[in-house]
């Protein structure tokens, strides 16, 4: 087994060693997206790009005590059909859960949605009451026969510490992750990703090894989860300009690597389109506070698209000699060993990747030098690889700040 440490390199000129090894014995997590909070339907081009990313599911939030849940269900069902994706329903139950669930059960056949997971939550409660999850399963299991019913919290895992019954009678346990709930600066936000796997291990320990669903993962807090406060703008609370940057791609890989290596079952990242999504809307207006181009994908789109190409892949052993500087995720797939690396720092980094048995590997690099073409024409970029020879079973790489690299070995 590869031993792990959290040592940070002391100099940008020091070579960081990234080691890869055999399989850890479990699959990559299922990775999905949230429905866009701006409420608009996907354009034809946006539909094509989301379909090409191949998310395993789309999360639709249904607040069943309000009047808007039916339109959200319809929009989620239509989007899931048009993108060939399953639907993860996050149900927020109010004061009359029995009647609310009956109304949803009647609406589901009309929506014709393929439900892959149900998250049961309660408005006004940090952690759902297990009896409510049982009620939901009894009401909806016939309408969603293949869907596991997860309970937990729409907040962070810490909410479980206040309710020891949280894992009772669940098929899976669910919670969310936010990078900047307590910190804002780039270094601190980047370092939060290294702890994401620890939350999975804690959830497994608290809930007797239940599958762990992390939904959603965001860079900024979701203001609507807590209700809006006076004078707080959407910019300051929900939108982070780093969403559309190479920083966002590096952070996403660091998060996904940490969660995958801990054995998370399913992860929902961001939204489909818009300032909190994986691409900008085609008809978006220019904003001086958010750097994006209408219709362009964000760099983090490529991180998620790469992992989704590795369906049925198993998580491999990996270690970075400086994990707060460089993150690595590898998977053993039917097509061979697949590796993703990212420089997590604003300084260049040298990296030595190995051991690799192949004498020649295919490498694709995303950094500030090619980010515009990669995001404006993602289809061409995704097929653009350079052949590199290994030496003594290792590949030497020079990584620009927040560079993201894929290696097919």
C-alpha cells in the first residue's frame, strides 16, 4: 500500500513526486450536477455539452410545502430526458409530510422521470427525522423502484453530531460540502479539499458503513439553503468568480480525488449552467465581476468530463509527496490506467509521475496558455493529446499555476 502524508513542499523549485499503484477495490463515485438555479431551460448547444459530460444524475430540489415544486419537477424531468441522465430528487418536506408525499407520488408518473436517488430532507430541521425517511420510502418506492432513499442533512456533516439517530433505517446518508463557508482566501479554500475524504470516513463511521452521498459540493455557500438576509447580495453569498477559472478546475480535482479515495458513493457538483454551473449560458450578459464568455464551458467542466469517461473504473492508489501542492487521482479502467493531476498553487511546480509501465503515454494539459480555446471549443480540446515518452518508469512534467493534466498510460 502507498503510504500517505500531508507534507507541503518548501519551494516551487522542488520536484513533487506523484505515485500511482493498484486498485483500492471500489468504484469511482457516480458524479452528477445540480439543476441550474436561474430556472431557465437548456439551449440546444447547452444540452449537447451537458450530454457530452455524461453526468450520472441531475439534482432537482423540490420544496413540497410550496407551490413551485411541480414546475421544478417538470423542468428536472425534461432536462434529464434531453441529456439522457437520471434524476436525483432532493425532497424538502414541510409541516404535512404525508399529504406532500401523496401529491408527489401522484405527480411522478406524469413527469416520466427516471429517479436514480431520493434525498429526504425537512425544511426547518438540520437533520431529517428517520421516521420521515421511512414515510417517504413507503409513499414513493413503487414510483421509484430502483432508487435508494437517503437521509441526512442539506447542510454539512457536523449536523449529524447533534442527532445520533441520523443514520437509522436509511439506504444511504447524505450531506453537502462548501469550500468557503469559513474561509475566503485562495490558499485556505484550496486546502479545504484535502479534508473532504475525512468527512466520508466520518459519515461511514457514524452511520455503520452506509453508502455516502455528498450532494451538493459548491465553492460558495448556497444562500437559499439558509434564507436570504437583508443587504446580502447574490454575489457576496452564492457566486465565486473562481468558478470559471483554472483555480476552480484544480480545486474540483482535489475535492473529487479526496472523496473518491475515501469511497464516496455519489457526488453532486455545482449546477448545469450559469455562474454556479459548469458552463456559461449562451445568452449570458457580460459581467465585470465574473469572467466568462457566453456558451463557453468552465475549466472544471473538463475535470468532471474526464472522470465520467471512466465509467466502471476502479479507484487506484495514489499519493502526492506534497498533497497541498499537487493532487492526483488515478483509475483502473477497461482502456488502461487513467490519471489526473493538478497544481494547487499559484506557482509553477515540477512533477515526477510514476511508476508507469508504458514507454509512451498520452498527455493533455489545461492551463492559462490554452484555457480560452479549451473552453470555447471543448470538443476539439478533449481529443487533443501529445505523446510523451517515459524514462525509467516515470513521466516528468512542468506544471503552470493551477494547471490540470490528464495522462492515459
